[in-house]
């Protein structure tokens, strides 16, 4: 458990350092991501992005378990 937390912390630190470069990836602006933009209301539901991240994390955890 400690090893997973340390690795997760390192990944978050690296993501923070490279945030400007990572923000150029189209995650969050994929097709089927829902955006409702009205006068005083903005709702954003990244459906495709969440599904893609879920699949990627599931594969990553499956590989680490093996």
C-alpha cells in the first residue's frame, strides 16, 4: 500500500510539473463530452474522457497486479 501511495504521489508531482505540456492533449474535449452553456449556467460532463481514463487505469492496475 505504501508503494502505491508513493508512486501515485510521484505521478501527481510529475503531472504538475508538466501541466502546460499535458494540457495540449485533447482529454476533456473529446467527442461525446457534454457541455451545456447557458447564460448563468455552465455544466460540463466529460463522458468520453471518463470512460477512456477508466479503461486506461484498469489496464494499468491489471498490468501491475500480474
